[in-house]
């Protein structure tokens, strides 16, 4: 990336705008299509999906339940009925396959808000801000479960912006637009990726799920990297890239193994050298570690 | 850890950074958790006009189980239920209705309860007449026109449990002196809290309202026992033998509780019927009761 340039400028020149935004467009389609399925009922009277992101029923047969919401139910001391348990199990299996934080980048509507804030932050050249640990989200995740357990009632869902926005869009927003604005301003002025990357306990939960997930992004052609930093600039969790991209010397495989990677695919989009690609966790075997060592020996020779 | 001039505490700087950083995060999150806990406590205070769907008991337990998905709202055929939005006084995202807007139509198959995936609406509720969403209360006797002696009985007539959840008590109309008041009386034994009475009340502001049961119900002291109920249950007096009340009456005279009053030995009521003209009495009769019963006193 040229100084002051925009990440992906090179690849846009090379391949055109659409190719450089392929996964971004797919993600927006995914996010809006899922929202559209929920809205088709109340707006058009086409009842494919009922409910909202916390729990839904598709075509009258398929129950889906957010496992974190159900965890809060358990923490509050209630044992849910079978429908919710089955629904949560299906969702758990799905995200264990495709990556926990796929929820964040392909489903969650707040992602559109925080991506917009990040885009504007970059365009306006806003730097720095509050310095809170990205581990705060784990603390918050623990705290919301403890508060539910102590209070004996679900606490987080009273303020959770993620479920609030989704429920609001499907059932009526009330003052929830204020919360959307708050998250936007937080990410714009208080800190880069402050909400999704540091605070959101929903993302923290799905990140934990993602630790064991199958679908992964890998720096499969990391030897082609020209250190342009576009992927770091665009990545919402940029700490996840370095081990896979620059770990050849240390014998680290090419697959991004962190649960924080949201599988958003933006690194694939913005890389002009085609370093990144979707793969599975099983392609991170020692063969690539060996090849990494080979590369090292090539470099040193 | 070696002590040096720049680090008198002897703590390794990176360790120090880690500890202060962790402490900062812990304190920050702790404050958020505390605020959240306080907010959750306040969110349990249900406004008096907000009625929960069928199958909800304790508000705290309901808020432990409800995941705010709105499936009950979607399966309500009358659009009675809605989810609380940010800014409403009801806990965010939870289902409720306001009877004066849209009351519960008490569907036989209770679709809202069937839709609930977590059991926040108790799946054990199979008979909608057993639902206790709230309790109707005649809150304003000054406004209710039945208390003014006017015929209304709309609440009585719209009640889905007609004749048992709301009954009419007939009382004397003191104003006219010759009419009856038809007073609506709610019985908690049968009232489901559906709110159709509140919806139908003809007044500008309903005189009969449905409140959450916790607000509407009083309770007898736990140690209180109603003697007559205990007696009926046991089939006899529980403390001392139930002796008939003894009147200190002259011989051959007894007292009849059903309204006849004093009865002479021959079955003739002592007080003559109003239709029978009273024979003039001698000033001093041989029967002392004649003196007692004499009109105009002694």
C-alpha cells in the first residue's frame, strides 16, 4: 500500500473494482439475504422464516437458536425445552464447520455498521483512540454469564446491540437506532474496531467456537507476499494474519488458526499477489511446515 | 527479580504492565457488570398495564427463560402480543400485551405457548381457562356506571368465562330506594386475565382493568384459618364442641333463625303477621312476651 493510499488500490487497478470486493459483496448479500428472509414475513407476508436471530423457525420445521442466548438461559437457571436445544445444536455444528465468527462477518447486521465506521475512519484519517485490550470481550462474556447467574434472569439481552438491532429490524426498532449510532460513533472515534474487535461478547463467544472450526483462510502463497500491508490494513482482526503470513521462518503453517479470524475474505480481496485463499484446517499439516523450513533454507542459501 | 534504581518495587516491567492492564480491564468490566445487574433488577418491574402471554408465572423466572425471539408474537392470530422495544417500560424484547389495546382472545390451542422454544411460556398449560395472565379488578367504583344504578354489565357479558370469572351481585339502590345495583364482581378462581372486560368497558377510561396478578391480589396472613371452612372440612367443630346457642327463653318458647323469630310452643309465631289486625291487649297480660312484643314499646 502506498503511503496514505487505500488498501486494495493496487488490486482494483489490476483486476477491477468488483474482483477487489468479491467477498465484501458476497458478505453483504449474505447479511441482507438473511435479514430479508426474516423481513419477508412481516413485510410481504411470505413466511419462510419466523422469529429473529435469537431463535427462529424455518418453514415450520427447522429450529435455529443462538447458542450464546441459550447459554444465558442456562446461566439464569432455566432448562430450556427441546426445540431450543436442537436449534442451538444445529447452529453450533454449522459454525464449527464454517468458522465461529462467520456469524460476525456474514450474518451480523452490526458488522455493516462497524465496517462503515472503519471505512469512514480510514477515509477521514482518524487514528488512535482508547486503548483497551482486545481480551476485554472475554471478560465481558464471563461477566454477562455471571450477572445472569447472580440475578437469576437474562441480563445481557437487555442491552445486547446485536440482538437488539436484529429484533428491531424485524419487530420494531423503538429507540434502538440510538444504539446503532452509538456503536458507529464508538468505532469511528473511540477506537479502531472497538466494538467488534474488542468489546462484543457475542463475537468473543463465536471466536471461541471458531478455534476449532474447519473452514479457514490461509496464506497459501505467502512466498509471493510483497509486504504491501493491504491485508493488515483491511483485516478487522489483523493480529491473526502475521503468524500464518510471516511464520515460515518459525515453521508455522500457512493456515490462519486463530478463532478471531472472521473468514470475511477481505484479505483475499485486497491482495494483489493472490497470497490468500479459503482452505480447511486440515491443510495446515506438517508438510507445509516443512516447506516453510525449506523456504527458510532457500532464503539463507 | 533483581531490584534496581529504576524499578524499586522489583517487579518485572512487563509483568507490571500485564498486571495493571488486567486490573484495568477487570475493574472496567466489573463496573459494566454491576450496572447491568442493577438494570436487570429494575427491568423486572412490570408496568401495571403490561400483561404477559399465557403460561407465564413468576416474572424473574420468565426473564430467565425468554430469549426474546418473538415466535409467540408471530403465532398469535390476533396480533395481541408484541415485543418490548427499547424505550418501553417492559424488559427489552419480551412479549406482552395491553388489554385496553388488544386483549387476549384465549385460543383453545394456545398457539403462543406452542411456539415458545424455551418453555418461557409453560408448555404444561393445556387448558387456556387455566391461564393466569393477570387479574381483572374493578378499580374505579365511582366511575363504573353499575355502581350508579345504571344497567351496563358489558364486562360481565363479554367475559369468556361468563358467569364465573365475573358475576353480578345485586345490591339495594339507596339513591332511588326501589331499584337494584348490578355490581360486577371478579373471582380470581376463574379469571384468566385475558382483558376482554377492560377492552369492552364502555367508559372513556376503563373502570375494570387487568393487572399482573402480583399487583392485583391480596393475601390472607399465612397463619390465618377461616373457621367455617376448617369446620366444613373436618365435619365438626375443631376446638370445642359446637353447642347450640342457648336463649334464656320462657318455657315453651323457642327461637327460629330462618326469620320467624320467637315461636311459641304451639308453632304460632309470637309476632303476628302484619295482615292480621292486632287485637287490643290488656295493659298487663299474663304472658310477659305480650308486653315485650307490644308496639310502641313499654
